[in-house]
C-alpha cells in the first residue's frame, strides 16, 4: 500500500513530490504520562549502522541495517522539503534525511 501511494505521488507530481523513507524514527515517545526515551537505543544504533551503508544492498538483510533517524532530523527535512522551492524532488532515504538535516538551506 505504501509503495502504491509513493508511485501515485511521483506520477502526479513528477517535478515536485518528496517522499521520506526514514525507517525507524527515534525520540522521546509518550504513552499517557509515561515517557520512553527511544534515543537511548536509537542514537547509538544510528552511529553503528551509519558505517554499514554498503551492506544495505544485500537482499533480505540489507533493510534491517538501515540506521534509525532522530525525529528532529525527519521534521527538519519534512519542513525544508515543503518550504524550500529548490529542494530536489524524489525519494529521500534515511541517509538522505541525515544528510539534508545537517545541511543549511539557502
């Protein structure tokens, strides 16, 4: 279903649609009054899996090695993609989200 929605978006907006594929997103999650700091696991895992990018191409196993992404990084890129007229269209994976979240927009 997700891939069908992505295909439809790229078909309807070939020169302006942006699709974010972050994988696991970490940050502090709230369940009622309880806060769960997923960054305790996500942040170290992100650093370790950052160097495993070449292994991401291995069928079946590769997607499991996609690094987690901080919720703030995903939010930065989503806002930038929606408001920056020169932001490139297309699919932005976890590595692209990390890269674009560190770059300053013009």
